[in-house]
C-alpha cells in the first residue's frame, strides 16, 4: 500500500479526518472522527478494561493520533496508568497533523503536540499516567510480546481496501500478544473478519456501531 497526498477534510460533526486519494479511503467515518473513536475504542475497549495498575493498549494504525489523544485524556482524568503502543508504517507529516483540529476541539493543544512530536521507536513518558511507544512498522513485521496487552484497537484501513492487514496470520499474532480476557475492538463489522477471529480462537461478535454504522466487531480472548 502506497501512502500518497493525504488531504484534510471536515466531518459532519466539525472534526477533521484525512482522505487518501490513492486508496479512496478516509481515516475515520465522515459522520464524525471524534464520536467514532470514542464509541469504538474508548467505550467498547479502554473503559471496559480499566483496572488497578498498568493497562496496556496496542493500536494498529496510529494515523492521526486521535485514539492516542482520547486515551491519554482519559488516563489522566481517571488516574489510570496506561502504556500505549501504536504501530504505524506511514506517519503523517507535521504539515498534516498540525492542521488537524483535535487538540483545539478537545481543548488539549499541548498534549496533542506532545503526542505527535514524540520521537518514533522510543518509549516516551508523556504525562503522569500515560506513556507512549509509536513504532514505525507494519503489523506484519513487528514482534509482539506474548500475553501482554489488555486491549487492542484494530484501526487499519477497511478490509476491502487492505485485505492483507486483516489476514489470519496477523490475527493470530494479535491473539498471541493479548492476555486471557483481553478485548480487541474494531470499527468494521465484516463477517469474514469475525469468522477469522473465531478461527484463531477469539469469542467474536458484533455490538452496536458508532454514529452512522449499525455494528462493529468486539472480540474477546477467552480465559482458559
Ligand atoms: C484508518 S487509518 C488510521 C486511524 C488512526 N487510528 C486515527 O485515529 O487516525 C489506518 C492507519 O493504518 C495504517 N497502516 C497501514 N498499513 C498498516 C500496517 N500494515 N500495519 C499497521 N498500520 C498500518 C495507515 O497508515 C493508517 O494510518
């Protein structure tokens, strides 16, 4: 997949997203980037895995950094120690991320800059409760620790646009990297992805989707 000429566009809710002409694909639902991210990754993922001690998040596709910003805000307000590991082979340029309005809309401009200025491939302590490792690598190529993550935000481009990302080998790798009881959330509801998640061992089903979308997938690594 080649990353070409990302363009900024405005969603219906007033938040920005990115449009990639080469893929004819946006980074978020054009109904609203912020409500979509809150619903899929925070409400169905992070909030359901809050716990005493360190909560470990893995994100597939750092993209704009919106999920990282929303998670960092919640980590601070809830006093939840959070380790956030995000994979992104094609980081956006500063020209693009600095034009996105998330920091402004969420009144977190300094945290927004901190996240996006953070050096790639090195763990950074960003706030009292939030540390970040943005890794410039594909899911296919990364080595992940065993039974480590509490929650996975699977936020790649749609399976019809980037089928290889959602392949069984990648799903197996994610399954192996998750603790028993951990959850994987994604905006897609595609039946083939759900069947493949079940094949690799998850309990996977659909739950109510974000604004404008009927369903999304929630997968849980069964406790043995
Ligand atoms: C839907 S967009 C990003 C959404 C992002 N979480 C956000 O809030 O902006 C998908 C992202 O996955 C990244 N990506 C593409 N191929 C990938 C791969 N093989 N492994 C991990 N990430 C990938 C893209 O570059 C893009 O940034």
